[in-house]
């Protein structure tokens, strides 16, 4: 069942619309009956109705103001204004807000039923479109993540490699990237890059023709001293000690 919220400051009208919807025997269930815009906003937060039926002239927060706020918290909702005022400025504002329909009181029952059915179909289309977009984004992000480790392995020697660079390159948030790296490697980004550098350094130290200074520069360390300190922290040996053991 899809949920419908009814907002009107006249109790008789609220209840009448609710009973009418029940008589139609369509996939709609009234989830809330409210008497002003403030209550409509709060009920939207609680129930997230697929369809909102709302009057314009209500106390505390009028319908048009409520609609703007409802759309901010629940953009998928299909909103129908039910009003007794045939005013161009109201209708114009409703159009600018993307309201689905502006229905004038009194209305014919068949007209109202057809409108609700049409609104439900519109909601289903919006929901399907959102799901397709979400799926596409999820697929894109999954594909992007699959390339992150390869990207790091290819560029770990670059001093410019950073979380900010990964964020801009893969169009993903730093937290998402960091969590992925941690899950796949068991290490933080910094620790993973450091591991790659140290493993490469071990291979390079086996070649006596390459100086320790050259190795530190090749691996993107800011100085030989910093390279030596990181290497010893990771292996327990200085680069020179490690070389002498080879």
C-alpha cells in the first residue's frame, strides 16, 4: 500500500477526502490527517508519504511554504494541491514548485480517483528512475573502487599521491576510499603506501650501484634521513644495515 497524507484546516474536508479514498479501493492508505502546514511537515518526516494532498490557506505554515519544505526532505513525494481558490498567482507558484496538480474544490469523484491513479503511476516512475540512478551510481562506484589499489600500486612513488588526489581522481569521498583500502589491505592509506615503498626499497638495496640517497628520491621520500627513519621503523634495520645483510 502507498501512503497518502491529507492536510487541510477543515476537519470535515479532511475526513471526507479520507473516506473517499477508502471507497476507491486503490493502493492508497491514509497515513495522516493534519490541520496545518507545520503538522504536514512533521508527518512527512515520520511517514514519508508517496502522495501529499494539501490545501494552501492553512494556519501557522501555509500550504505553499509547507510544500517547499516537504520537497526538501522528501523529494520523491507527489504533491497535489486541493484548494477552493482559483487564483493565478497560487497556480503559478505551484507550477514553480513542481506540484503535480492543482485541484479545485469542489471536484468530481471520478476526476479525483483518476488523478490519484495518475499520481501513483507518476510516483512509481519517479521511484524507478531513482532506483536506476542509484544502481548506476553504485555500479560506477564499485568499478571505481576496483581500480583504486591498482592506481596506488602504480603511483606509490609519487610524492603527490594523497587521499585528496584519490578523491578527485575517483570522484568518491575520502571516508569511502579509506574504508575500502582498509577492508582490502588491512591497512590505512598511509601504511599501505609505506609498505609498498619499503618493499621496493628492499629490492633496490640489493643493488650496490644505487645509493641510498637515490633510492629515497626514487621512492618519493622528502629526504634520505626521513627515508632511513621510516625504513628502520618498518624493518628494524637502517637501509645501510639491511644492505650489508644482503
